[in-house]
């Protein structure tokens, strides 16, 4: 059932009859950096309220809308409504580069263009060949324990019943199967504080971190084939901290390490690999998410590939397809936008990718599925 919360009248109304391009712009211009999704969630809930063919459910700032047509199969189609922080890249604007027209601004790629396509189709398609559960969720761009899809799975696992799932993450309107896993660790060294004028009586923890950096600099990431797709791994320092003052020998240093691992490894195996690499150092795991195998041999997945005319590719970054995979639901990434522009200050999406994605999904959802 819809929530009984009072919708803020200052929230701009979303017109789901507008083009998917204009709807993308409207969604992006409602700022929804992680933690501030409520106004946009309110707008989405209000816009769907008049859709008689949809059952609308709200969990926090996650909105679910589903058909109940009694079809033999059900597909889950999802997208997150939050973005990374702004950097003077709102409001949106249209721009042309060469012969390509773009919509520029935060969220255009990651991933409100995908959400716009989904919302438009959810409102318009009352008679689909499969039942559809649409999900628009909060807190994807932050730690996994805050993720709205994870919360929804805990609160309403029944909503995740399905035979196939599509996540609208940017993929240049091509199909990307599975995803790499993600783990972040803090590797610490310890020393002894001393006055820097008498450094010999102390032990410099920052200097002791040099072997950690040597390991990272000399590491060769793997390329791993999983079910016909080749995933590229990555192991990198993404931060380093240490020291308390300019005249004090530091007694602690921390190197923040991010490992993107192929779905051939479990999260536990990825952590064990890092423990082997950094044996002898103090290690703390601060974020951990399983990867997902492609699952492209599922019948609905094969029909989807055929319908959109796509050659599947691997997904190098982590996405919530992993959550569906963990539930035994084959899932793919499919949405407009170049992943290389996700989170970029010049984030922008080609307008043709938005309409191509809409046309392909519309055709697949309305075509007979044997």
C-alpha cells in the first residue's frame, strides 16, 4: 500500500507522460545526494498514485510499484534514486558535442536516465507479457549497510520474487552481465611518537607503510573469464593518513585499499587474498560486497538479449545485481549512459541512449514471451 505520509507541496510534480528525456531532466533537477532522497521519493510516489494497474508500496525512501496480472513469469526492474555529491553540476542543461546531443548534469548517467525510462514505462504499460516489479531505491552510493535495496530485502523479501532482474545502471544501453565484487580494507602500521628533532628515539609509522605501497605498485591485476565474460580486477590505494603534527614522529599510519575482484571469487576468498598479500600488517575490513556471476544462460535473460540485440559485456564495477544473484535471480545491468562519465563533474548522457533504452525495454515487455 502507498504510505500515508504528507507530501511536501514544494516538491516539483513529475509528469510521467513527458518524454523520457524531459523526465530525466526533471528527476536530475531534484537534488538527491545520498541521505537526501526523501523529496524525490515523495515526487515518485505522488506521480504513481494515479496508476490503477500498479500496486504502490513504500519502504523508507524506496518506492516499489508492481503489476499483478497473473502472468506466468515476473521480472524485477530496479534503479537507485540517489547520486554522489554535487560539484556545480546542477541544474541540468542540454548541450551538443559534434553531432551528439547530451543532457549534462549530476545524475544524468548514474542513474536517473535509467530511472526516467523505468518510471515512464511503469506508468504507461498496463498490459505486459510478464508481471513487473519496479523498484526505485535510496542510498546506493554509500556503504552497503545503508542500501535501500538491502533494507527492502530484509523488510519485504516477498517483493523480490522473480525470474529475472534488470538493473538500470549505465551501460551505454548495452547489456552488462554480473559484476565485480568490492572490498575495502584499512592496512595499519604502528610506531612510537617522538619529537621530530629527536627522531631517533621514536619509530616512524609512515615510513613503515612503504612496503604496503610497494606491494600495491607491483601488483598485477587479474583478468578472469567467468561464463564467457572477461572481468578485469583492480587493487589500489585510495587513501592514506597518518601523523598528528608537523613536529611529531607519527606512531600510526593507515593505507585505505580498495579491491575490485572478479565474481569467480567469493567475498571471503577476496579477503583471504588480501590477508595473504599484506601478511604481517594490521588489517580491518570496512566494506564488503559479493560480486555476481553473469547468469546469462537463464531463459528470460537469453530472450532479453535477443530482444535488445545486444552482445553481453562484463560489469567491472559493483552493482546491486549482486543482491539479486544472491537471491538466486539472474540479473543484468542495462541502462543509458557511459559508465566512464558516472560520478564525473562533466557527467552527461547522450539523448539517443535514453530513447534507445526506452524503445528496447518497451518492445521486450510487450512482446509475447514463450
